[in-house]
């Protein structure tokens, strides 16, 4: 199966999940997330943020609300409809785009921050994706991948054949990656200062989930 076919199947799946996605994931402490994002992204609001796999705009709308110029990109048109509704309800000026995170419609060295939440496990060509993300980052720009992980282990997902297609499932090369494998993914594709940092307190009390972590790497200054 060609990669473009795999991506289309994934996009169609998330189209179907869009009506219930927010309700199913309504476990996050939004003020805690806002504080974490401000700390990670810094005080210079003149920088640009690109949220890949934005879904219903969870991260992109928060970074816009904080004051960053924010773009959300996703392969699910139905998800993007919800993202836009949320932006309108919050009064943010987030820009939303349909697109594939493996092939981005941006010129080299144009984006300050690339962020994503629960995206990295869905990548079908992870090395190619990271190279593409690094291409559009400005020198000194950063990639921040947010994901729930098991402490000292990594991504542990009960998502066996989530897309109901064995060929697609085999292409999900990062869905059970260890922390050291995630760090190596960024390092071998040209990022520096790579680390994984735990972000406690982002889930509202009463929900028993693995904690949130952020995988971070920087494009070396030229």
C-alpha cells in the first residue's frame, strides 16, 4: 500500500471520530496547560506556532489565546470544522489548514515552534516527518511533541489495529516507542538539545491516566 493511501485511511478514521472526540478527551486541566505552554514557549509572543495534527484545535487555540500567531493543520476536514468552531467561541484568530504532516506547505526556515499532541504515534514515516518539520523550522526553533507515557518506559497504547487495516497498522512505527527511541528519532534527524520532560498536573483530578510528557528538540542555529 502506498503511503498516501495509508494517510487517507487515517484521515477518514479521524473524520468519523470527530463528533465525539472532545467529549471523550475532556480530562485536561486547561489552566494548567496554559501555564505549561507559556513556560515552554516563552514570553516572546512575536513567534509563530504550528500545531500539527491539531484535531479539534486543543493546542492551537490555547497558544493563540496566550498570544502567539498560531496555525493548526490536520488531515481530517471534519476535525478542522470543530477546531474552527472552538476558535470562534474563544475569540481567537487561529488559522486552520487541511494538510498532511509528512509534507508541509511552508518554505524553509519560517516557523518558530512546531507542536503536537498525541500525534507522534500516528506517524507512518517518522524519520521523513521529522526531517520535514526541521526543514521549516527557523534556526533555533523547537519541536515539542506532547504525549502520555509510562514513566521510564515510553508510549504504551492499547491501539491494536485501530484503523481496522493490517497494512496501515504495520506502518505505525512509533506507536509503542520507548523513551530512548523517541529521543533517538529526533537526534538522528538533526535536532539538538533533545530531551523528554515530565509535565505533571495537566489532567484533572479523578482520572487515572499515564502522565503527560513532552519530547523536545531544537534546530541548531546556523
